[in-house]
């Protein structure tokens, strides 16, 4: 079929929820009366698995770890367990919340991250 | 004084502005909604963009002097809001697990088209953002290239080329679907 054969004048394929246009006016006027509000998109999105940006995470974690080890006074370093003289546990919490602070630390803007993640 | 001049005067007067703007919303929402919906496909997104359009129009009322019809002025805002939304949505989709293909138009309760209409909307949805606007503005809204050039900030020649390519892509999509 070509576009010239398609009749675009007769029927709109789109429907709206019942009462949508009737309530639209009051919804808009309410928002106008409350300045500073922004539209929240109703689509729910989920972030891609973290492994997409793991290289950034790895570098950031290594940098921070190095700074922590070099910068902290001796008494702040993890102490060796009395039960295991040779075992040193270092735990890293790479939660999403900490990732944001890592990005800030490395002065990575969102655009750079997005560009990398979408390569 | 014509009715549009009277409406403009009411919009410019603080004491009557709210009522006048409510009338603008009532008068123009359906047409704007359909124009936006063609571009963004889904009702929830169209609702967001439409409301944003009216909010932006309200905020810009002081700068509207009636050089054009209110409908034309609103249309320009709507097209720019739609383009901004599409660019943002495409960026977000590139970072999420939500594949656009998982949103099945045929199962959308707010889509009531036949097979041809479904194919057309799917084909439109695959176009790059600005090309999508060019196509819809020309094909569905009957806009002149000179008008589109003013709204989109793109030369007439580029718009003609973009429209031509969009048509080819859409017809190619139809052929593959047959």
C-alpha cells in the first residue's frame, strides 16, 4: 500500500479515557494556579543493569579506594581480625546511591555517562 | 471587534484572563491532542505534552500580541513541546530495559485503528524525532513548508527532503508488512 492510497481524513484511530476532555480544563487550570509544578511522565522506566557502566564504576572505585587507603590515619584502617591474623576484609558498598556520589567526585556529567552507556 | 480580538483582549486583562484561558483550553484541546497524539502515540504521553503545551502558553501569554491566530500560536508550542518530549523519551529508552517493541499498539486500549492505521502509526513511530514531526505536520496537518520552517528552524529544502525520505521509509514499512 502506498501513502497516496491511505485515506487519512475519515477516522482517527485514537481513543481517550472516558471523561478525559471534560476534566482536562480543570486539571490544566489547577496546575496554572499552582506555579512551579512540572509534568511527571506516567511511563515507568527502569535503569539498565549496572554492568553497562561497570568500567566507570571500576575506575571510580579504584580511585576512591586508593585515596581512602592513602588518606586515612592508621587507626582508621580495617583491623586484622584476632581470629584470622592474615585476613583483612574490605567491603565496598557500590549501591546506586554511592554511584551517584562517585560520578560527582569524578566530575562526570550525565551526558558523558549516557553517551558511554549507549555506545 | 472580532471574536478572536475580544478573546485576546480578555486574555490580556488580568481580571478576565483565567476565564478566557479556560475557554482557550476548551476550544483547542481536542485538535491539539490529536496532533500531539500522532507524534507521541500513547495517550499518557499525549496528555503530558498537551498539558505542558497549555502551561507554556499560559506562561507566555504576556508575549502573545495576536500577530497570529491563537490556534496557530498554540500549534507551534505544541509541536516544540512534542519534539522536546520525543527527544527526551528516546534518550530515556536508550538507557532502559523497556524496548519500544514491547509496547504493542494493537493491545493499546486507546488505539482503535484498523490494520492499515496500525501499520502507519508503527511506521511513524520508527522515524527520527524531527522527521516524525515533518511528516505529521505535512501529511496530517497540511502545513506549508514555509510554516514548518518557521516552527522547526529548518530550511524549506531540508524539510522537503526529510518529508520525501519519511514517505519512502513508511511505504517501505508497508511493503515489508505485506
